[in-house]
C-alpha cells in the first residue's frame, strides 16, 4: 500500500472516531491496563475489591505503542466481528486499545482478575511484539478479511494477557515469599527490644524501602512486630505452664523494654491488662 493511499484510509477511519477518553492517555509507557468494556467498566472498577464480578461481554487492553507515521492525530478505529482496535498517536508513542470478546479467550475471566483495573508492567520484548503486530495490522487493514482478523486479534490479546498474568503472579509470589522470610526473622528475634526495620532489611539483603513495601497492607513493619509480640504474650499468659512467671519476665521474653510499656501496649491492643487477661483464661 502506498503512502498517500494509507494516509487517505487512516483519514477516513478517523473521521468517525470520537475523542479519546482521558483514561486511555494516562497509561504509562511499559504498562498494560486491562478493564471491562462498556458501561459496566466504571461499576466493576468501583466494586472490584468487594463484589465478585460477573464476566463482562468484552474486555479492553490499553497500552502505549509506537504507531505508523500515517496515523492521524485524532487516531483510527477499526471494528471487526467480536473485536475492535483503536489507536491514537501521542508524541513518540501512541495509545492502543484492543477490545476482544471475553468468551473467545481460553483464559477465564476469574484468572484475569489480578490484572483488572491496575497498571501491570510488561516485558520490553512483549511491548515490541504488540506494537509491531498493531502497526502491521493498521497498515494493511483495508486488504484483510474482517472475519480472519478476529482470531488474530484475539490471539494477540491472549498472548499479552497470559504473559502479563504470569509476570504479575510471579511478582506476587516473590512478594509473598519475601514477606514470609521477614515474618520468620521477626519471630526469631522477638525477644530483642532493639529489633528494627533496618536490621530486618539488612538480614534479608533488601532495602528498607523494599521492606516497607512488603508490609504496606496494614500497620507497617513496626505494627507487625508489635502484633507478633502481643500474640506471643497472649500465648504465654494463657499457658498454665507459665502461670508462675512474672509479668515483667514475660514482657522481657516478648521483646518489650519494660513491664510498664508492655502493659500499656497490651491493654491498648487487647483491651485489658496482661494480668487481667491471664486471670480470666487461667481462672476458667
């Protein structure tokens, strides 16, 4: 296809294209955003953390990619049976939105759940492959059979989704492993009142910032240390074998600087003093 002819085709395709949604342009380079297509997208995004989502009829893959120079500023939109492709240039790289029918994917929507409505990093090789596939399709789109394009785009979407899901699951598993290692180290050194985030990070050969990221879903590192110490204290206070041990001795074993600090912290977390907690359990 010649340059002028390609320009005319792209110009025609862009004439009926509505303005791009702001969210499309907010996708950072090197990342993929997977979302539901249509009016249900906003509702699913709001309900995602709490409500099991019904499978949407279509999903959209949004990412940045290099586009052919003939793509007009307003962008182009291609519609095929059960799928669609939209591309809009923006500087050196444009935004591409690939829409496919969910039921046509071999990977279930339940499996895709970890990818929905959040930026997922993509390997550079996968970014390059996706950009090349989209660019080639745009250039020769007017000579392709629409029904033949459907399995091509669905396959491209599935390749990207499966690769991104594998990366995301590996990342999540790595985080879970690191968190388990950190918790194990904390438990092993609970008796040391000088236990700090710096020491834990150094022992795990990670930065303090990385350690904080492992515990960003609760009270942080210090909160986890405090909770584990309280859990150990409750175990010791409720054990008849330790009934004759003093509160100060137990507080020391749990890593508290002194009995007074231990009592204040225990009462704040549990709702009663260590002595009252012990009397209640052992009295029963």
